[in-house]
């Protein structure tokens, strides 16, 4: 890897880890870069960009879409769905990881173009319907096209479409309604648990004196516990580089059949994220 490529990768990771909920300033070039859609495992397909995930979970001809990326890349997600052989109208349900513009700004367009219904946990409803991060941040909050939630879910609810079941587990902190989705698939005759973890970075959230979100620190702690208790053979995050989703696809295509299977990965992500959270908590406390 050249020095330039390496620096670009490091920078991309730093920006993605920061995942500023807050304004377009943090946009990373990879977020807008087109990616070819590809099969992941079982009935799951990647339809996002190089730097922002969107996953299609298919049941026959119908599908659930998880996340819509940026407003400017919604058409890329739509084109990717069509390139896989689906019609946009095959997308019946849209769900989201969390109400931040880099994951949901494209949802309004995709919902309109597909006619799908948007399902979301009640704690992210306000943000989705107002097009604004819910809670106080250390940065100026950016806006995104508001989108109506058609069906409000509670923690633990299961969204069903044909033979697909997607369970919604509330893992709040990054946003009040941050949702970890999970499902199981069969790949080459083997059952695999798939987890789509919500982001657990602090991302500019005020951890002290957050009037709109006073329970944020306790929520982060609870979410780390909940995530570490989940079993995941395959981890598919909202920012693909957290699990090297695109690299795994390349390795799988090169013959490594189990490239997506990594049962230790979720635990590793939780340990690293909890440590980063504690560091940021101490930093913000010292500045109070
Ligand atoms: Zn975010």
C-alpha cells in the first residue's frame, strides 16, 4: 500500500469514527463514491456507497432496505438495487440504523421512489420527522430531509417480510433511538447470525449537561452491555470500514469463502468503542 493510500485510509477511518452527526463538514470522499452492489451472505446484499452502508435484505422478490446514505447518494442506492435485478417497488419496508444525515438523508427520496413504508423505533422518530439530530452536540447540527415514520416500533420488536425477520434492539447513546438490527441467514447450508450494530461512537454528543438527552451516559453503558451479549457470526455496520465489509467481499471473491464470518468481531468492536467512550467521557468531564 502506498503512503498516500495509507494516509487516505487512516483519514477516512478517523472521519468515520468521528461520524459527526452534525454538519456536512465531516463528509468523507468515500461516502459519495459509488460502489458496485454485491451479495454478502444468505439473502443480504450491499447496496451502499464505498463509505456508507445500505443493506438490502430480500425475501424472494420483496425486500427490506436498511439505511439510505446521503441525500446526494440516494440515487446510487436506488441504482444498486436495480442493478441487482430488483425493481425499486420491490422495496416494501425501509428501516434505519440511526437518525444521522449520513445514514438517513437519502431515505426521503428512496421512500418516495419505491413506495416503501418507513419503520423506526419511537426514540428516533422525532429526529427522522424533523430532519435534525436529537440532543445537544459540540458541533452545529446539520439537517436532512425529514421523513414520515409510518410504523413505530418498540425495543425488541421484529419486522417481518415474507420469510425475513429483522429484530430491532435499542442500543441508544449515539442517538436516542440507535437501533441494532439482527437476523439469521443460511449460507451454504449453514445458519449464521447476522448483526447490524448501530454506531457507538460519541460523535460530538455532549455527555454532560445534555438537556434534551440527560440519560446519554447511562444509555451508552447499557448499549455496550447489550451489544457484547449479542452473538454475531457476521457483523455489518453502518460504516463499512468498521468491519472491512468491502475488503471481505474482495477476499470472498478471491476464494476465501468464509471471509464474512468473524464471530469475534462484534466483541472486539465493543471493547474498542467502550475504551474510546471512557476516554471521551473523561475528556468532557475535565472540560466542565
Ligand atoms: Zn451517526
